[in-house]
C-alpha cells in the first residue's frame, strides 16, 4: 500500500475510536502488549480509564514494528504508537520511533519488566513465604552476559552483519538457558554464574576464530570500553544493568521462568522441613494440613503471576528508572482534554 493509504486507515481508526466513545487510539505490536500499555497509560492519565481503543492496524490481523512504522506520520496526542524498543535507539540515532507520540519500552521489550528483581521477590514471597536476593542475582548475571551484549551492540552500531549468524537472539538464549544447570541449594549460585560465563566465552571464542585476530583483540580494550562509557554517561546503563537490555523473551523464558520454578521448589521443601521441626509436638493431622497448604501455595500458576508482574512497577512503591522515562514522556505529550 501507498503512504496515502495508511493515512486513510489511520483516519478511519480515529473515527472508530470516536464512535466507541474512546478518547485515544493506541497501536501496539501485538494484542498481548495491550494490557501492559493500557495500565501504564491509564496510570499516567486516569481520565483515559476505559477510553482507550487498541485498534488493529492490519485487516489481516498481523502486526509488528514494520507495520506500525507505516503509521508514524499519522501520530497525534489522540493517535499514538507503543512498541518494544529492541534497543535500536542505543546504536541508531535516527531510529524512527524517537519522536513525539511514539513510545517505546526503553529496555529491550516488555518482557524485561517481568524480570525485575522486586517483582520476582514479591512472587517468591507469595508462593513460599521466603525472600531471595534477586537484585544481586540479576546483577551478577548482567556482568557475565555483558561481553556478549557489548559486542552485539558494537556490530549493530557499525552495521557489521558478517557475524549475525553467531551474535544474535539465539546466542543470548543459549547463554542464559537454565536448562541442565544443577542448582539444588541456595548458596550454589556460583555454579550458575560459571555456566553462563563459560557459554559466553565459548561464543566469543567462536567469534574470535572467525574474525581477524588483531581486529578482535582491539575491540574490547578500545571499542567496548567506549560503548560502556557512552551507555553509562548518556543512558545511565551500568554493566550491572545489561540484562534489562538483552533479548527479553530469552531472559524471561530461558532463565527467569525455569529458575523461579526451581527456586520455589527449593523453598517449598525448606518450608516443609521447617514445619516438621517447628510442629514436632503437634498432631500428625495438623502437620499434614500445614504441609498440604505449603504445597498448594507453591503450585500456583507461576507463568500467570509473571505475566502480570509488571503491575508492581506501575502501581507499587518501587521506582524503576526505565518505566519512569516512559511515564514522563506520556505525561508530557498526552496533555489534552477529552
């Protein structure tokens, strides 16, 4: 279709929203993104509660950033686009979504918000009555995965596509995969950190074998150092924060979900041992009832809790610097009256 056709479609979507009694039309990449953006927008602009129309920009039901980009010239305070950043803005100053009335996640994708240390600990407490130092865990993993992230960013920044088959989303998934890591006790996390470090080093060694050795050896002390400094100074992204800017689905599905399942199992068994010791003089029925209650809580749908975990960041007292950036942009630009 021509650009003119997309402008006509945008006008029809605005008209549809008006007839539905909605004040604003929002385009997202996927229907699964609607709740995430709706809650953020309504939190920033409570007057838009139940007045948001999430229109489908394609008659075939397909979406994606490539479709939404075609509507970038039609945006207004009442017709906005909301997308995952995919971290493109970190290496491309001319990224199309860096504009008024177009909003991105700042971190790689909305899935990264589901991997926040605060929300993960809230889930852990809810299911097991136990707390865990997720902040330290995620920061340690960020440090281990950071060389892969920085080299990925370096290639993107320099439009070097020769190694896309090696430095890609799959590489992050492979490095972060919790599968086959034997973590059976709290305190054994060094096993996890070492496994991730070994995988990252393995990928980097493959890269070194493919590249000119002088080029490879010059990247880390020079180019990578400059990237680290730029990210810190321009975006306040420390090396310990890198995990939020890695492929979100990979972080959530390959690491966080399976790690949380294992952690809940460990804490469940620990609570059962504690109950057996604390209630040693109680009746067998009381002990069994308490144990069954612990098991029932631990069986709650973890994926369902993770899907909605970003709400703690939106409505809770914990401050997230990336969500704050999104909210401030929405607050400033969606300044209109119904």
